[in-house]
């Protein structure tokens, strides 16, 4: 019994060590970045590829990063220049404010500035009333847009991000939202500024709003996106930065050290991702031409191909898909195929192949008409005449 117990304990110890070292190895590989956040994601904006994640799909509250969705819907509404007269129910909301009062006049564009710069809960609430009729109806619009963006683990309840039962998202979903938001040029131009001057009030007068995002001052290439904090959510942050033609989206939820978390994540991302020029040489490829003055023409890639690549994923292969032939005439610049570039199994770039030269119809040989009646006579007629003349002479 004693021997069996010793063997059992030894086996258990070995098994425990195997689990420990296996877990350590996995944790080391997954922990390319050491962050304080309960949940985090680092995404390449150009491709949607996730470079780093921690609890990426865990549902958590996301505080004022919610205003990314509210602002995006406002900009997509097509009424950004419309003026709004603020009522008391619209601004009856707690928390951060851009300073709206009942009776004030403000544009929808101004409301977006108030949300992205000053994180105004009042601006978010007014937007919900203007676009949805009420915060509840506007939440339906928010959730509809979330589904369009494949934010499958997100549910919006408030337009501002104030805590509410069921108001939640994930780091991955918020990265999808951030990616869509900076794809809107007006959104990007607002969230990337450190301060803005807009007009609102009763009557409207000049106000200067400052951006709460410290990364705009401290991280080279930072372009936004939105901060957030509530006691329940902790510190939340969606950021974006551009460098060397690459745009990265970083998200942290409930992160005590969010500013440093994002710097570490972005630094890591830029160290492994770069824009690479791809092989676009098609000098040895020609397109067959039927019925043309040329039997084939040169082809080329429509534009210089490049892609955002993860250096960890190996080299790039290319696939050429060309039409078997074209009928003449063929003009220069005509699309006749595509070229695809793959990194592993992932399609990283696709471009048109176009003709690099023209080919006209091949003209049919022309039969010249005889110049006179003598020339128009057939060979048989000429022989007959020759024999006739010869007979007469004899």
C-alpha cells in the first residue's frame, strides 16, 4: 500500500509539472504583451487581424467608449448640419458634460464633438432624442448597427455608456466598432484632435473643448479614439495609431494602467506588422489575342501591390488568374484578370491585371481589281483569244 501510495504521489507530481510547464509555455506565447486589463485586443485596421488578445470575447461594461457608436450613428445620419434646440429632458443625465442647458442651440456635428472631445453624457442623450425620439428607441438603432458590424456579444442600453443592466460589450467587438469609426473620415478628424472650437448656447457662442485622450500627446501617430470610466466598468479605452502605412486598433476594458497598456500593445503591433511591397512583375505573362494584328499582348498589375503583413506568418505566395484569350480589338488598360497574394492560407491582397498594350484587328488581304478590261479577262479567255489569233494567221 505504501509503495502504491508513493507511486501515485510521484505520478501526480509529474502530471502536475507537465501541466505547469505546458501552461507556462502556452501563457508565454499568448502573453506577448503584459497588460493590466481584464480584457484586451490589438487589431490591424486594414485587415481585421487580431495580433494580441486577452479575454477578447468576455462580456464587460464599456463605459463611455459607448459614445463611439452614438457618434458614428450621428455622423451616418446625414443631418450633421441640423440645428437642435435642447430641452430639459434631453439633458437630464448625470456625469460628464459638454455644458448643454435647456434652450441651447447646437448642431448635430457639435454634439459629436461634445461626445468625442469632452465625453459629454448630455451630448449623447440629446443625440438619442434627436435621432431616435428617446434613449430607448435609439438603443434599438445602436443594436441594429452593432449587428451589421458583427458585434455579436454586444448589447447597448444607454447612449452615453452610463451603467445599466445588460449594457455590455467585449474587447473584440469594441475593436470592430473602433475600426468602423475611424473608417469614417469625419469621425477620424474629430477624435484625432486635441482640442476643438465649436459654437453652441443661447444664443450660440464660441466654446473650446479639450480631448481626454492622453495618447494624442504622448504616443507618436495616435489618432484617437475614445476614453471611458465608471465605477463598475473601471477604466476603458479604445485607441488607434498609424505608423508606416499601418493602422492599429487597441482596446482595453477594466484596465487600471490603460495608458501604458495601450503603449505596450501598439509598440508590439508595430514591431510585428509592416507594409510590404509585393511582387507585381508580370513580364513573363502574356494574354492571347484572337483575330488581332498581334497574337498576344503584355499585361501588368493595375497598381503597385502592397499589403499589411504580420512578420510572424511567413512569406507571401501569388496566384495569377488570367482570361484564356481576348478577341481583337484589345485596348490598353482593359481588365483581363486578377492577381491574389496569400500569406499562408490568408488572402492579404488582390488586384486587377490589365492589358499593357493594344492590339487592332488583323485586316483581311485585299484583292486588287484589274485596272482595265484587258486585265479583267480571265486566263481562259486569254488562251482562247491566243488560239483564235494563231488559227487566223495560219
